[in-house]
C-alpha cells in the first residue's frame, strides 16, 4: 500500500536540533572561558613581580577586555532563547586575537624568541579543540584558517623586526634565546592539522546528526505506513461483517414480508452508499458517521418495528468533531444482536456524543439482557475492531470501556481527543498504488 502522504517531521527539524545543541554548548563554553580567565588572572598576579611593568600592563589590559566581553555577553544575550549566530565565531576570534596580542606583547616588551616559546602558545590548540562543540563546518574552517594566519603573521612580524634570532637546529634553539625555523614550521603545520581535524570533526558531527535524523524520519514513515495498513485491514474485516448480517435479515423477510424486505434493500443501498463514501478515510466528521448509523438503524427498525426504540443525544458543539469512520455502527449492531434481540420485551438503545473540554465522549447504551458472567468479556468483531482501531489512531490518548450496566443492559464508552481536522491522511482509492 502506497500512501499519498505520511506523518513526517519538519524537514528543518534536524537543523533546529543541531542549532539548539550548539547554542547550549556555546553557553557552557562561555562559562568555561570565565573560569579559565579567572585562573589566568591568578597566574598574572603570581608572575607580576618578575615581569616588566609594560608586560604587566599588557596582561592586565587583555584580561580586562576579555573578562568584560565574557561577562558582558552573558548579560546582553543570555536571556534570549537563542544566541546570535555570529557570537560563536566572535568568541573564537576574540580568544585567538587575545592570545596573539599577548605573545606579541611578550615579544615587544621582552624577547621575540621567548615569546614564541611561551606556554600561552598552546592556547591556540585549546581553542581549536573546542570548535567542533559549538561551530558549524564553515565556522570551524574559518577560525582554523585565522589561527594559522595570525601565528604566521606574528612570526613574520618578528622576523621583519630584526629582533628574532633564528637557527636551524632545534637543539641549539632550546639552549639559547633563538628559535628554530624547523620548530616554528612544525608549529604552523600542527596548527593547520589541528584546524583540519577540528573542521572535519564539525563536519562529521553534522553528517551524523543528518543521518540520525533521516533514520528517524524513515522509521516514523515506516511506522505510519504500517499503522495505515493495519487500519485498512481492520476496515476490510468490518465491512463484510455488517453487510452479511444485513443480507441475512433481508433474506428472512423476502417471503414473509416483501414490502419490508423492499424497504430494507433500499435502506441497504443508502447504507452502502454512505459507508463506501468514507471507506478511504480513517476519520470522518461526526455528522457523516451518524448518517451511516441512521441508515443502518432504519434497516433494523424495519426488522424490529415493535421491539426496538432508538434515542440520539448529540451535543451540537460535538457535530464538527472527527471520529473514526464506521466506529458506531458495529457497536450498535453488537447491542442489538447480543442485548436487545434475546430480550422478550421491547428494548431501548441510546447513542450519545458530547464534548468535554478537549475530549469527545461517545457512548452506546442498551437495556438488553447484558451479561451476568464474572469472567472477562469475550470480544467479537465489533468490540475488538473498535478497540484496535482506537489504539492505532490515538494510542494512549483514548479510553475504551465496555461492560454490563448496574441496572441491566450493556454500556460502551469511548473518549478520544476532540479535533476538527483529520489527524491521518486520506488513503488512495483502492488502497494500492504503484
């Protein structure tokens, strides 16, 4: 069976979910940034007595700027449901530029060689490591390129200043104030590799999220198709049930009461016309469901003119509600066949429908023979079909109860969500498609 349409998540659901997760990650990273800056402030105070005054001024200025930005963005943006898209890139740029400025200040105030060997250079790698957590592939690539560009520009500036002593041997550089060109080239290569890994990790995360979302959509689509196929099978089971019973009634009247048999044939044609009109719809409006039911009852009133009376109690506000197609007719048939027909005296049947807030309440009650057995009720086609279809359509959002009444007879009560638009798509005519 091929459906014209099935319930699918919004095509942008995966992107919204990924954006929300990155938003939460950015908020967490900003909290981590605040902790790291607090630790750096402590380190700056510890180093202050042994550093030149100019370098202490640079440390204090950079820490003040980054702290102000970190705390300021929390007050400005964090009350919003979503952070601005540009904030994650801006935070990375601020961090990278702060590290570059700090290394440059060390080089100007002290020595370019010692600046390039300072532990703060490792902060570039920490920044790159955090990129996949809160950045898209494009943002990660851009920030990775910025790290390599800023460090390369820093080295170039030091070389052009004439104050940077270079040697080729890394061993010689480790015992002097000079730097090894091999070491610095390796740093640039490692920064480029770390940036490439961070970018690929961000890309892999996006692909994984996309594949997971697609798998979830396919699973939901498959479940919807299975549910639709199950509903169609239940309706195919139901339609012959009441049709054969009605034909049997007509056969019994053909010779005994031809005019009544003729009226029943006419009623059957109207019943088939109405019921087949809703055959491809899992849900119909209550008025259409009642129309099918009235045609069926017209047939039964011909059969039991003096033994059956029917009362409808339909609340006007409930008439626009959607209900499962062919839900009430088998329940009424069940009441007539098992409750009223075995009764010697006349029987009464009541069908009531009313709305209670967001719930639609349906009831089919009779004063027939009921059941005195204490054993669980053995459900036939009518009750079993209704219970299965309600479970398939509404899951745990419905209630179905069937049992004997305290004063005699039988009572079926149903509760479903009140809604005026179909929850399920209309099936293709014939139920099969290429």
